[in-house]
C-alpha cells in the first residue's frame, strides 16, 4: 500500500487531423472558464509542436489507503491519467510517485498495480477460477523467486507440474500445493464478494457481459497490489447489480486498505464510493474534495452543474445593491454574509445557481420565481418538474428543474411560484465562472 502523487503532470499526443487549434494559456485552478455552449474537449492543438495536450498541470495526492474517484465528462482525460500510472502511456511532463518510488520510467510490471480496464480482457482459454488465480500465481512466484534454495526450486517445479497435470481431473483428485490452497481461499473470498462463485468452472465465452466484468474486477482484487486502478469497472452491469457491486467494491477496498484510483463519469458512483473526488474537465482538475463538500461548495460553475442530479439551475441576475439581486420577474434579499462579497459587483450581472431540491412550491410573491410547468416526471418518491421562467418583454425563457413532493398536484401548462432557499444559493462570476462565497 502506498501514496500516489502526481506532480505537474502533462500529457500530449501527436496531433491528428481535425484536432482543435488553440493557444495554450495557463489557467488558475478554480478560475476556469467553461464554455457551456460547446461540448467539453480535452484536446487543444499546439501548432508549434503539432501535438494535442490532453492533460495539463495535474497535481494530486492520493493518500495511502484512500479511495480516490476521478470523475468528468467523456474525453476529459480520466483513462489517460490511469494509463500514465499503469505505465501504458509515457508522461510528457511532471512526475508520478508510488510510495517513495518515482515511477516515470519504470516498466508497468515493476509498478505493483492491478488495473481493471474500461474494455477488460479475460484469458479466453482459462476458466473463471484460473482467470482469478492467474495473477496470484504469478505474483506469488515473483515474490518467492528471490529467496529460494535449489531444493525448494525443484520441489516447487514438481508441485507446479503435478498441479497442472491434475487440473483436468475431478476436483477431489487434483493436487494442490500449500500455495495453491491459499490461492483457492483468496479466489473463493473474492468470488463470494462479487457473487460469481457459481461461475468458477465456466469459460469467459459462457458468461454475460456483466459477469465477465465482475470476473475482470475479481482478477484485479484477488491480487495484493500497492494500488488498484479501476476504469469504469461497472459500466456493463444492470442498475441493481451496479448498486450492489458498488457497495461490495467499497467494502472490500476498506478491508484491504489498498490505495485505489477509480474512474467514472457517473456522479452517483463518484459520490457514493469516493473518500475524495477529483472532478476533471478538459484535461484539468477542477476541484478535489470530499463528496459533500463538492455538492455544498463547488468552486466553479462546471463542478456545480456536474455534481448533483438533476443538475443545478442557473439564472442570470443583476446585483442591485450589495444585498439585493434583481431579475425582471423577481428580486431576492440576501443574508448579511453576502454584502461584502457583492459590493464590488454592484450594477453587474452574476449567475445565480440553485439546485432543484432547494426550490419549493410557494404562493405568489415578489421574491418568488414565476414559471410555467412544461413537463412532469413522477418517480414515485419524488417528482421533478421542468418549468420555464417566461419573460414576455424580452422573449427569452429560462428552463429550470424543480423537485416537489409527490403528493403535490400540478398540471402541465400551470403557472406556479417557487421560493428559493436563500441559504442554499450559489453565485458565480460571469467572466471566470468561479464561485463567490458568503462570509460568515
Ligand atoms: N493515443 C491517443 N492519441 C491521441 N489522442 C488520444 C489518445 N488517447 C486518448 N486521446 C485523446 O485524449 C483525450 C482524453 O481521452 P481519455 O480516454 O483519457 O478520456 P476519458 O476521460 O477516459 O473519456 P471516456 O469517459 O469517454 O472514457 C480524448 O480527447 C482522446 O481523444
Ligand atoms: Mg475513459
């Protein structure tokens, strides 16, 4: 087990036709301008070197035993970062450390990591059991090789030969060395956790996609590496199995205490699994924090809309006075903590962020948002409304999502008022998209 440290990590690939041409400019963390209108992309082409930089200035410390989740939209560089730790890609700049070893130039085998890929591959000619046991046999023989006497080497070879020749026989006739018995215990334990005990004698081609994925996961977890790297290991599972396996992975990781870097683009997975989460966008880390900190205190607009489901609503408002926000349809008097922060913004516009769960159905009032119901999504335990804030004078409409209690009766086309929980609002600078924080 060990700490994993990224120091100023950069990664570029040779440019391909069609890659975006852009000037690479240094950006302050937390002050990242996010273009909401175009799909985020990690690739920016540097015309001087004809390369595209897909990871920029990555600084991250994954503590010993920590479960770190990397989350971000497709193409933001998550898999590339994992592949750099695994040694499957070469760094363009910076360093990566595992424990006290700088691993920049170590071959993958010497890094002592176990990885489950986004596109996993099992050994097709081996049973599930042997797929799980394979890594263990290899690790144990590597560990043992250094200190073995000639007699032990001969014994080991004999045992291994007997093991291989009798492997085709019925279970009770098979020869199992002491080492193989330990392996069997580990395989059983992992198979139990991942609910694949009944599949141990099957070949990969006799498994469903989800079962294969669990075997691939089990193969990595059966080993005892310094670091687990997991790249969307649950993507092929159905919703129920996904939730179950999610919990099992976390439980097993806690038991083993192995430092883990887990990649996903699913924010529920990130929130429920991670000790901490690193949110990435366009090749950069936007924020590293504990799950609830990300939800409560996102540093910028990107994190605010990426974490939370349905995502945060945004409304453009004008700072009338240091304690009042104005919108043509409503106005808000803010708590005291905001006044010092809003002072320099008087007369300017800001983006108000409010989550669907922090809006409530309310009576008509100048501080409440009037909106028309466009869509009703009743999920049973809660209902989401898609509503439109309509400003007839300007002809613009602002869509919002609101969570209401399922027993509240509403109709499509109905005009309603929504109150905002003022202690739950977020405000973002329109230029930098950075979050402003009230002072308490
Ligand atoms: N070998 C390569 N050559 C050139 N560009 C590459 C290479 N590998 C990845 N990229 C580019 O690097 C960027 C990041 O890719 P990466 O696979 O790390 O994204 P990701 O965050 O894992 O996305 P997803 O969620 O879709 O798996 C993408 O724009 C991708 O096209
Ligand atoms: Mg990926």
